[in-house]
C-alpha cells in the first residue's frame, strides 16, 4: 500500500505527499489554502516566527477503501 501523508499548518491542509524519501511525489493544494494559511498566521501573530514554523505538522492520511 502506498504511503500518503498530509502536510498541515495548524488545521489547514497545504500539501499531499505520496510515497516516501526521494521518490515521494508532492502535490500542493490550490492557492486558496496558502492564502488561508497566510491570513491565519497574520491574525495569530505567528508570521516570521518560530511559532509559525512549529505549527506545521505531517499526518498520515486515513486508509481508503476500494480500488485505487
């Protein structure tokens, strides 16, 4: 089974990573997600700080049923 990981800033998704290591394929979500992250970071005062960087997290995607 292929490993799928989601990259989040706080609770806002930013990227989907399929596979691992050097062979991983990365898909950036549409610009509206990046804009939402930027707005939320500015509102929280986390832009350009360690707080901004520490809010990023990787989460394994939940398993999916059915054929690929």
